[in-house]
C-alpha cells in the first residue's frame, strides 16, 4: 500500500504502476510515497492530498482536476536533483525518487494560506479591476503588491538548470497520439515500409483503452493495445512516450517535448525534439469539459474521465461517496467502475433519458434523470451537492462530464480552419491541410459514418450559470460567469476582447477545459449562436515549455564559445592575464596587473618585443581572377602589387563605410593572402565569397580561409632583426632584400615559414607565420633570443601613439575612407569596387562629416573613451563627435587620444571642451599620428 | 522551421540559410543617379505572395541560391544556383 486512497493489489487496478518499486517524495514538507509509474498527481491523490494549491486571484483552495495536459489547478513547485521547475504540471510529471514538491501560490502552505482572506473581497475585484482601480497616479506603485498576491510559481534565481539536449529527427510519418486511432495509423504506414514516429504524452501507449472498457478485434482494449505495441516495435516504429507534441510549424515540422524519465537523458527533465515528417497524423483524441454550477472549483470536483483514469491506471480511488454529474453517456462507465471498486455512486444526468440508465440502476447505482447540480457544498472541499430539484446529496467527490472537446490545437497550428459542430458543441477540423490527417475522436466523431454517439454530449447547460452566482469557467485564471457578464455589459463582447479583458483562456492551460463553456456563456449573453461568436486563435506551445529547454545547449559558456590561441599554454606559463576580445581569448598583458602595459610598451620602443598575432586573418585568394576580385573588394588597388610585397588596404561595404582593413600579401602572381582584423575573419570570408559568386568565374578564383592553420608571431622593436636572425629562418634578412612591406618564404624547424615586414607598432617589425602546431616552439625561441612578451593592451597603446586605427572602434558605420584621410582611390579610381558609388552621394560629400583626428589632452589626465567634444548652440550643448581611443603614452609621457569629430580636419589646432558623464575635459585637435610622423623608426 | 531544397545539398532546414535580399537586382554602374543607387542599396520589395529571393546556404555548401516562394503560404516553388 502506498497512501490511504490506494486500492490494494487485489482486483484489476493499477496497470500503470509497479507496486514492487516504492518511490519516496515529499509534499509541503510531509514525507509521502508512491510507486514507479505514478504521475505526481496520482501519487498525491493516493496519499489523500485534496488541496494542492490556491487559485491565481482569489486564493481559493483547489485540487487536482484532470489527469492530463489540460490540468488547470495542479501546478506545483518541483525540485529534483539539479532541476527546479516552479510551474510543473503534476498530471504530466513522472514521479521520481527524492522529489520535493510544494504547493504554489500560497503564503505558507496550500492548507493554511494567509492570503485566503482575498476571496472574501471577491465582489470588489472583478475582471478589469486593475485597469480601473490602480491607474492613479501610476500602476507601478501598486505592481509589487499585486504581483505578490497573484501569480503561480516563483523562480529561484539561484537555481541553474543544466543545459538540456536538443534532438533532430527526419521521418516519413509522425503520428501524434498513441490511442487506438494513432496505433492503427502508425502500424499501417510501418507495414508499407515507412519510417514512422509515434508519440504519446503518457507513460504507455493505448490512450483511452488503458482505462475505458472496449473490445477491438475480439480482444479486451488493453490487450489489443499491448499486442499492437509489439507489432509496432517489430515493424521498427520509433515510439516515444511521455512526449507531448507542442507545436506544428511550416513544412511539416513538429516540435516535441520529452519528459525526462530513464533511459532518456534529459538533463533538466525535459528535452526538445525537432522532427520533420513527410506527413503527420493527428490522433490527439478529445478532452472532457467541466459542468457549470456554483462552487464548481472546490477540491473534490474532478472530471469524470480523470477519476476513472486514476482508478484504473494508478489504483487510486478519488472518493467514497461520489456524485457523477453528466450531460452524456460516457460517465455511466465511470459510475460502474467506481461502484465495482467499492464506492457509492449517484448519477445525475441532465438529460431526461439515457439508454444506459436501466443497466446502471440494475447495478445498484442511483440514477437521477433530468436533474443537474445546482451547487457544490462544503467549506474547503466537497462535502455534498445540492441539485436543481432541491435534493441534497452527501458526497466527497463530484465527478463531472460536460461533454467532449476534440483536441485540434495542432491542426490549428498548421493553419487548419476549424468549424463549429452543433451536435457535439465543439470545434472540429474544417478545411483540409496538406500533409496532415486528423483521425479518431480528434475529428469529432466516433462512428463509421462520422455521426457522434450519445457519449459526446451537447451544448453546455447554463441554468446554474445564469443565477448570478460564483460559477467558475476558467479555473486557472479565476474567471467566473459573472466576469463574462461584466465584460459583455461593458461591451467587450467580441471573443478577442473578452479574452483580454477577463483573461479567460490566457493561463498556462490556454483554456483547454474552459474554452467551450466560455463561448457558450458569451453567446447566451450576447444573444448569438455559439458559431457566430467565433474563436480565439490556438498558438503553440500546446503545453508550457521552459526557456531553459528551448535555449538547450546555448547556455553559459556554450552561448558563444570562446576561440583559443594555439600557444595558449605558453602564454599561461608566461603569466599572461587573459581577456576576451570578441570571441577570442588572448593575453591582455603579462604580469600581475595593468601596470605591466607601460613596461611592455617600453620593450617594443626601446628593445625587442614578441607578440602573438595568430588571430589575424590569413585568407588565401588564388587563381587567374584573384587580382581582379581583390581589386573589386578593396578600396586600395591590389593588382599593382608586385609578388613578394605587401600592401595595407581598406575594404568598404556597399554603403561606402569602412568594412575592414588589413594587409594583403602577394605570394605569387595568382596567389594572395589577406590578413584582415582578428574579429572579422568570418565576415571577410563571407564578403569575398558573396562577390566571388556574384561577379567572377568560380573556376578562376578560389577562396580558402587558412587562418587557423597558421600561427603568427610578431617580433618588433629596434633590436628585432637579430632576434629574427637567431631563429635561423632560412631567408635573407638584409633590408635590401627584405625591406619594409616585403615578405620572403623561409623555413622554421624544417617547415615553411613566411617572414613579412609589416608593423602595427610603428617600429621595425617581422611577422613570422608558421604552421599552427609550431607556435609554441617559435615563441620560446624568440623569447630565448631576448624578446620580451607584450599583450593586446600594450599593442593598443603602441598603435594609438601611431594613429593606426582599429576598424569598428575608431570608425563607425558612417565612416568612409575620406573621413580618415585616405582620399586617393576615391579621387583616382575609375573601375568598379565595392562601395564606389556610395562615396559620391550628397551624404558622402557633405560638410560636417565626422573625421578622424588626434586629440592632445590639456594636462596629464587622459580624456575617457566615449567623451563628447561639445559646442554651444542655441544655449544648449551639442555633441560634435566622440573620443574613440584614449590612453597614457609611455613613450611621450602624456595622454594621447583619437576621435571622430565633425569637420575635424579643418579644426586642427582648436581647443575643444569634452563632456563625459558630467565631468569636463579640454583637449586640442591634432594630427592623428603622435609619434614619428615620418615613419623613420620602421627602418631603424 | 521551413524546409528549403538546396540545389546542391537537397532539402535542408531554414536555420542553415541566411537571407540575402531580393533576387534579380543589378548593380548599377558608377555613373548612375543617386536615386538609382538608393533603389539598389536601400529599397526592398517586401513582397506579399510569390517572391524571388537570394539566400546563402551558410551552414551547408556556402553557395548563394535563388528561391522562388510564397511569403503568405510559405510554399517553395523553385530553387536554383545563382551561378548558371
């Protein structure tokens, strides 16, 4: 035995549980136990838990209402291992060992909720009450208090969901729903040789056959489904249970939410699947509707079908004295089963006649035809029912069946147009959707000629609802019939307005149980037919999906994986302080703190420094049309470059703005290497490739991104030459044969090495590129020869002293080459290049463009990056640009800065005021090169 | 969640592709008017119904392709390589 409501193992109950496996858990601090196979809801009911939470708005006591994904009440706070779900649906969660479950939305526990007083003020807080009441002076003042009172679960900000996996699958047919209709559709396709996926949101296949008595092919229903499951597995059908199809998207894409139960590996309890199917069969079945009567929200009111499911599958008897209230034949079976299980049953059938009444009476069931429930009696839970006829019945459970609603949400996701079927008072599939078949009771019919049987039920009985009493329509959002009346009275009479004004159907259950009843009340209130009222749109997801599950692996470090240098370990040995530059992890400096930067600058200016420049792009452009492609891509002409030489070039976007800069090396007449900025490699490759495919012959020019194959070490400083010589590079190093902006192929450790004289520091510099796995050896050898390491921050200072730009930092999306003083190609080139025409628009030619200048701060305090030079205009300060780079120059012993300033080139020599977060600075606009303007040090 | 048939790789999920604007636009020569250049650079048809668009199969073959499809129904009629 596990729980007082559990029936012992004699009898045919509990097909879904394994009594040999006890599972311990706790609810609101109280230790409880269940069996393997239980859902959380089943285990709670077995333990006699009736009150599972408090309602959203009025803090009314609530109990478990259904046994499936349509559950409006049983939303619990669930912790298990590393997982925390503040809004878990107890009816779908498989019970697992050690789960800690708490009732949500109650101050204290659900049993003793100190906010329960709210319900006594219910008449003062109808629908739309916030909009009318909390407007003055500002809603914000009241928001905190309202949020504390309303809402469901609370997110624990300290919890970290482990990233779950996302899975992808392609199949011929995806069958949604593992009931008899779904099983038949899956088996037929599998036998025709198709690859089939069958999903069901419960632990086992069979659908209603697992709890309803039926005979198919001369077998008892449950036996039939077990036999067919063996057939399905033999035919190779991929069966996923505990899996809900949450959305249908374009081109037959199905999104599935799998609940984590061994052997699946759903790290946070859920796993999202994206499935593409040739065709989809929707066999999602139908769900039961509640009945409308006073206090129909009390714990102890449950859907009749759910009561049967808990009895048959989990061996849980939800009540001893049961009133089964119904509008159709389907609930009679529930009464028979409950009676057989020892409960005392009264059937209250709103219809004047049922063919099943006589059999029920013969079985000892009290059947009251032509009567219905007026009111549920009891304080915090059901103690009885008062009928319309005036009779009062004692009861601890009211099982209700207000008819059946086909589950066509997924059909609507696929843009199916539903139609209203008056016979069953529900929406059924209307238009055909290519690639989607709806079968079984999801279609709204259960007989061969598509006429619904007497088990479906018709239009809701609004007798009790019209009496201006508290009759619940939407349990999760606490919407009553009075709220709908009020909305109609205030002319929110369209179905879309009603939904938003009352929040009917807007809760996490999306109105699955309340939709039809709400429409019927609205129709009656506005004097229209239900079909004329219209419906709101069903949108995915069908059941809530946690954000962590959607984000899956893109969490934490995996959101933007960091790229690393080949020689990272060597830099760590050197004591490098690492920082992320874009997605690259690079040494910022070597030493304990940022004071190392000035020291490193000194090595480069006065001795010899070594810098890991491996992240620079090395894009090879090869072929007879390579020069023509690069001429088109670069603003600077490339085709005139001699083999063995390098040229610095700007590449523009078609808008004329500077896209990137870099150095192009011509290795051979038809072989170039483009060294673009570190963070721009992927974009530059895409840019080259786009124009290659658009304008060039693919057989005559080829692009190969070799950036990761080569490591580059830059040796820089007045004494760099003898360090490079000691590396024994197998190439002439004298300035005649290897001048600035030239390159030679040499060797390092027996492998090819490229030695290029190109400088980003303003000093004599050699960039040596070797195969990436030799990076560490090359670095160690350069260090052994006396070069001192420098990091990215020192390089940033050295290049700022020289006025060398970082594209994207010292330029923005409007900066054109003539704004940084590179006018030549604009004036001279007549052939086409990317961005050419944009350089001659009125916008490009106007005065007042922001131009690159140097800024010499007055005093010793650097002007912060982002400070605005300002001018007085009409008694107001106006920004005329901003500072893009700024630092203390160790070489000059004063601050240096670069900035973009309106008409800056014409303002050279002017002293401007700079504003930064309320602090004033002053500085003079100067040429952007602060050190060695003639470039003599490059050759020193 | 659409499915595009790449002429080189076969049917692929849309997340592998990157949108690249309207197909059939020709890059005007340098001596075009400002208005012609602006039309080429900035004006998008943003068509409802059948459209011809450029897409890059970025996480696949890396080729630019033209897709003829309906922006209302998401039906894909034809795809072809940009390069004949």
